[in-house]
C-alpha cells in the first residue's frame, strides 16, 4: 500500500449534501492535511434508481463554498480515476467473479417474486425478519444448491442473477475502530449481502471495497450509520487477501433536543438550515442553506468541527489552518453530538466581528445597492458589525445611516423627550455648528464640555442627540455616527428632528 495517508469522502448523488455529510468530508480533509496526506472525492452512484440530477454538482459546489478542497476527484483528476463509480463499472464484475471462483461468493438465480413468496411464508410462520443467509441459502436457487452444469446453462442462457457474499457460519469478525475500539460481530447475525446486481452494477459494498483498495485508501472515516456494514467489508478484504484500511466511524448528529438523528427535513421545520447551500428539488421545493442564510463559510466549518470533536482546550475559535493543526481522530467522541442553532449563531457573530471592514463592505455590496464610496461603506461596517450577527443585520440596524429617519422611536420619545428638550438640543446643535474638526474624538470632547457646562448627566443629552439624528433609541457610538454622516448631514437631521418633535 501507499505509505502516505489517503482518505476519501464518497457521497451518493441521491440528493443534497446534509451538514452531517459535510462534517464527514471535513474530518477526512483535516485528517489528510494534518498527516500531509491526500483527500479524495469519489461519487458513489451505483444505485442508479435513486440518482438525482444536479446532486453531484451540488456536492462539489457546496464543498467548494466550505473551503474543503479535494486533491483528487471528478473534474480535478488524479492517477487513480475515474472518480465516479458508474464510469468504473467495467472493472467490478471480474472482482465479483474472483470471489465466486474462490468460494467466497455465489450466483443466486432467485427472482424477486420468488424471494417475496419466501418472505411471506416466513412471516406466516412467525419469522418476520427472514434473511438470505447461511441457513436459508441451502434451500434456495443458487450455485451452492444447483449442479455445475445447471449453473453453466443458466449463465449461458443469459438468465438474470445476482452474486451474493457467502457469509461464513458462526464466525467472529473482529476489527479495531479508531474511535470505538474493538468491534466484534458474529456472522450468524449477518445475511448473504448482494455484491453484484442483475443490472450489471456492483452494490455499494463491493464497489466501495474495490475502489478503496485500488485507490490505496489508508483510512475509512465515515458516519456511524455504516458501522453495521463494517464486518462485511472486513470479510471482503479478507476474501480478496487485501490489507484492510483503518476504520473510524463518526458519531451521529442529533437534533437540538438530543432526541434522534438530525434529518434533512428537520431544519426548515425547526427553523435553521441543515444544508450548506440552498437546494431546490425537481418539484420546486426549497431547502434553505447556510450560505443563503448569511453564514460565513469559516463560521459554519468551525461550528461543524465541534460537533463530535473537541481540542481538549478551552479554545473555540479555530481557523481551518488551526483545525488542521489540532485535529486528531482520538479526540472524536463516540456519543451523538447535539446540534445547537444558538451556538451556530454565536460562531457566526464571532467571525463577522473578526472580519475586516473591507471584507464586510464587499459582502454588503453584494446584498444591498447603496450609493456610497468603498471607504464610506467600510466605515459603516466598522460602526455596525459589533451589534450584528449577519451582514443583513447591519442594514436592518443601520438603515438610518443611508436615509434620514422618517419616524422616531416611540419609547425614547415618551421617556426622554421633555418640554425643555427642544431648547437643549438647539444649544447642543450650536456647539456642533462651531466645530471645525468634525471627527469622533473632537465631537466627544465638545460633548463632554457641553455636559459639564450644563451640569447634566450623559443620559439627559445623548439619547436625545441619537433620536434626532437616527430616529433610533439605541445603536453604536453617536460620535462615530455623527462623523460618518458628516457635519452638514448631521445638522440637517437635527433641524428636521427638531421641527417634528418641537
């Protein structure tokens, strides 16, 4: 095997990429980068009946938005391609035939109708969970019960068949999982899984093992839902005489209440996205994504990293580079990880605040058409970002910085605006008229001198100043707001407010 670490994320194009899938991709990516290894994307589309047009493009676009960049994959290339299973179809049958030849698998000619009848009979006999296994296969239509001549004749006649794994009887399958420790499963609990289908396509199990071996995958890092399949996969490696990769099965993502797995339909029902980007079904149904909800990709990734892993320190904010440095599979837990929408918003808030004013200005311009210069917009973002979670919040909270207020906060008016307020604000306005250097520090120094002169507290003047200029009861520093608007606009707004409030 290749001496370097090689990992793969292998989604099926049966729909959009759920955030649980993104987390699996992320952990594979972090592990590869931590170990100077290779991160591969492989599209597993052996189940053509569930193929959804557009899903593969969605998967690749979503990972690109997240900053999870594959080293090899569809559209990227690499020496182990092709990276879409349907394009590798011709290679799987010889491997399945090899297993039959070595008595590790067998041809089964039972029709779906015949198997349905057997299941129904078993049900009537009080055996609801009938399986095609080491006990039942001896009475069914397969190459273990039919003569060699009969099997040959059926194959030559083109009779439909599947190839099934010949599961050994009463054998303990043991393997060590990096996250869960030793796993032991007895084969009496396993059925003879179909490895190759009558439509000429391999099942997930065969294709997965063949691809992982031929692509020299060293570590299989995947969701807990694949743990029941792992014993079969271990047996397949043994049957081929191949060295198995190391397995690591990640914990489930749970709903916020901890009650059950977070599903594709939970998000819009519970009021938060579960997909990285918007997905629109063929029927026109919209599933909302983190990108379109205004999340920064770095915040989304930081949040996801903590759903199942912890660094063992109190640090919570990690750049992708820091995650790569800190990540180990040993610090991934076994227990399901509860998704917390509020914590997700907290991560977003931290990343928004840490963004430069220029970065936010560029994002703001994509969403809103405002007639200001880039430096002015950067100043606006500097003013508003401390109180915002999303870029759109800055417009919601700070629209008054672009347009004069048409109304005044009723609560502030009723609590603060007294009969003498008009005269007081006119006096304060005169101070500003005489101010030549209209910058925050000068406005603040003048304001403090005015309070001292009038022997008033800050609460008696500042809310009134804010009310006249912005129409709002709260907001960022009024000295910065005034400087942002400029002397002329600030004074014009005060005149307008005084004419309305008296």
